[in-house]
């Protein structure tokens, strides 16, 4: 597999901030790797969701 990139994007909306956490990897043209890529959301989706929940709690606890 190629190099995976992860990004955070913050967007202010009045008193709120919307955070988007993204994951990107180039699976190339290998059919097996592209097939594996179909499962990436299942593999990283829940940990990312838990991370965003943890980030939200941390920020709210500091207010």
C-alpha cells in the first residue's frame, strides 16, 4: 500500500467548530489492493468516530 495521509479540518460556525477528520491512501491499480480498500471505512471508521467523540469531550470539559 502507499502512504496514508490523515487530515483535520476545522470550520467555525458561530460559537461552534465543525471538525472533519479524513484518511486518504492511494491503493494503486492492483486489483487485490483496491478490493482491500473497500473495507477501509470499516477498519478505520469506528476508531476515527471514537477519536472525534474524545476530542469533543476534551474541548467541552475545558470550557
